C-alpha cells in the first residue's frame, strides 16, 4: 500500500527534519498513552487503595496524584507537536506537488490538453491535491501516534499478563487485534473504488461550472439558464450519490471495530475470572486492551484515507505520467536569430492516429516571403501553421527553418524566432502594459509604447483613464475585438521575430478598425517570413506566395495572377471571398 506512494517520497526530503521531530513526538505520545496510563493502575492504585501496603506519607500522595497530570501533559505536548509538525510537512509537500503539477501543465503537448476538459484538469490540480493533503495530514496525525500507542499498550498487556498463570489471558486480550484486519480490509476495498468515482465526478462538476462561465453570453442569448442549471444539478447529484456511498462504507468501520472489541473485552473478562486475576491487574489489562483498540480504529480510518489518497494520486498521475513528447532534443543545434527560410518536406500529420489531416505536404517559403494559406474550411491551414512552432510534431517528413529540422532546435530557441497573432488573441487579466510586455519581457517602456503606436493601439490606450495601467479583464473581456487584435499586433511588433504567423480574424470589424489593423500588419510584415491564414481578399492578393489547401494537401502554389488564371479552386475561393469582404 505504502509502496504506491513511494515515487513521492522524494518530496519528503526537504521536510526530513520536521518529520524526524514529529516521529519522536509520536513515540513519546504513544509511550505516554500506552504505558503511562495502564501502568499507573498497576503500580500506583494498589499502593493507595490496598490496605496491605503501609500508609503513604503526605509528599508521596502528592507525587502519586501528580502521575496523571504529568502523563497527560507529556501526552498532550507530544501529541500537539506531532500533529503540528506533520501538518507543516504536509502542506509543504502539497505545495511542492501542486507546483510540479502546474509546471507539468506548462510543457505538456497541446494534444494532451485537448483530450481533457479544463474542469477536470482544474479538479485534479485542486480537489485531488487537496485530498492528497488530507490523506497526508491524517497519516501525519495518526500514522505515528496510533501505531506507537498500540505498540506500548500491547507491551503493557504482555508485561502484566506474562506474570499471570498461563498464556490464555494474554492471547485472549490480544486476539481481537488481528481480527480487526477483516473489517478494515473489507471497507478499504470498497472505499477506494468509490473514492475514485467521487474524485472523477468532482472533475465533471468543476467542468460543468467552468464551461458554463466560459459560455455566459451564449447561455443568456439562447435562454439556456434553466437547462444549464438542470445539467449542473445532474452532475452534483451524481457527486452526492458517490459521496454517500463513500460515507456508507467509511463510517461503518468504527462501530464494527467497537463491536468486535466489546466481544474481546467479554472474553478477557471470562478468562480473568477463571484465572483469579487480581483486581488491579484486571483493571490494567482492560485499560490496556481498551487503549489498544482505539489505535486500531484509527488505523482503519487511516487505511480508508490512504485509499482515498490513492484514488486522488491515480488522477493526479494521469498528468504527472503523461510523457512530454514535444521537448528539447538531446543535442540541440545552435540557433540564434534565424534567417527565416521555412520548408515542409513530405509532411504527414494526424491529430488522431488513423485520420491524417495533412498528407505528404511539401512547401518552401523563402525568407522575407509573405505567404498566404488559403483553402476551404477544415483543409488544414491552421494545422500547417501550428507545425512550425512545434505545437504538434509531424508524423512523417520534416519541417525546417534555415534547413534545420525544428525538432533539432531547443524549443525556446525555436519559439523565440516566431511571433504569433492568433484569430482570437488571449490577454491576461493584467494591465495593458504587462500584456504587451509578454511579446518581449525585457522591453523598455519606450519600446512598449513604440510597438503600440505601430499597431495603432497607442491612441485608444491613452484614451483610457488609466492608460497603459488599465486592467483588461479576464481574457481581455473589457476590450473590444478590434482593440484586442491591435494589442496582439503590438505584442508581435515588440517580439520582432523573423517569422510571423498570423491567423487572420474571420469576424469582420468596422472598416476603420479594420483599416488600422491592415495598415499595422503591412508595417509588421516587412522583412519577415510570414505565414498568414488569410480570409481577406486584399491580404491574399498582396501575398507574394499563395498556398492553396484542399483536404489536407497543397493543391496549388503561386502568386495571385498565376493562380487566378490557372486554378479553379482558387478562383472560386477568391471570388467568393471578394464578394463577402468587399
Ligand atoms: N485539435 C484537434 N484535434 C483533432 N482534430 C482537429 C484538431 N484541430 C483540427 N482538427 C481537424 O483537422 C482538420 C483541419 O483543421 P484545420 O484547423 O487545420 O483547418 P483550417 O484549414 O484551418 O480550417 P478553417 O479555415 O476553418 O480554420 C479538420 O478536419 C479538423 O476537424
Ligand atoms: Mg483555421
């Protein structure tokens, strides 16, 4: 069972000293409980109550009376320190796991993230790590105190009963301990399955919530409020059903062990009576037996908690164990600022292994070319562009920059050479200035303003009461579509990378905003290798190279004049585009 957690023991190293202190305190607690209380009855009580002992002088009575408070003070202090130290270790470990989880999310292939739901990833990072913390702290609280208590209580029983006639009494007193294993195992098995279901369902609930918030506008526009609420209620009630099942089994454990232990006491009683055990010895044994059942009960609960932790761990490991397939090569090529010759050589790529989205695609885009990618929806244009910064890796063939396979470059070297303006640019909930700075983190404020001016963004930014310090809202929610796009263009100006990938917005902006963006882009593309997924006929016409995509292949390449006269598909696409956007 604990082997399951073994790979994570490395997390213990930084908190090793805290844990050592905690273990020591746990031992002291166990000794105080398991030995201190039963032995008091064995040694002290007879001296006080048995008339055959000589009467005690006053100071000794005081010493006897102090036994109990001393034992309890020791027990209390050690117990407190044990719990406190382990809690500290627990939250530290959790923090480390959470950070590693987040770091892993940063480098995982996009394809993996697209297979998961956001809510589930969030739930794994918060709810499951939380469960893991609960497991760790429960383990912490009781994982040392209870076994130590049990050990010392058993020692008390053995010590007192060993001097009675026969081993029967000893065996009877200890018999119940192994028997308690059965209910613990029975319950544990059932809990682990339900716990996994519970955590998974927690992911569905989180996802229902996050998806709903992401679609706030659609919900209102389509009048889906009731439908969404009903769907959410469905998810939560499914969660509650498994939660109840977990409770049903987990809560059965304590009474089961208590009932078993009551039978145990009865057997001890019979044996003690038949063996003519002295009252104080009997009391000692019963106290020790009683004290040893409590840890068993708690160990059972720990077992349940471990099972839940295991379930949470299984879910977290889906992320931890996912291979990072897109990563730096062993011997990376030396790459500075590239010239920007981009080439595709017989590239085949599929999102899902059986259905290739690009088949045998070859293209050469020399440095300084503005290359437009055109073609019907779903033809593979975005996919093609995504292969250059290695958002995905090709299945066959290769993508090169200046003749070097992109897989031979370190990711940071490769991506430093690329600026990306996506269709629907994402901004962070931060100031305008900081959002622009993402283009190049070491840019000076002057450079930021310069980039904004180039992108025709400076004007509207200055019109905000807080100017460049305006907070843009989540994903840039407080800005208009055109403003967001201009910030994205400004970011690309700042990056000043030799390769530029533009996914032209499909949504039409008002003509003034549109013109400003077009004007900014014209300045931006100068001297760069540009891949532009073009939707506007003006962009297409001005491109020096046009690649026509259809069903995952490049069916024609050339400039506008060549293609318009020589390619039927291009002709229809272009004519349709012109009537739409003109
Ligand atoms: N993340 C993904 N996972 C699985 N399949 C995908 C994914 N992204 C795109 N596809 C599929 O790959 C094909 C090509 O998509 P792609 O986005 O490259 O088309 P496109 O030419 O950019 O189309 P559009 O002009 O509509 O943007 C489509 O059939 C699409 O369904
Ligand atoms: Mg696309």
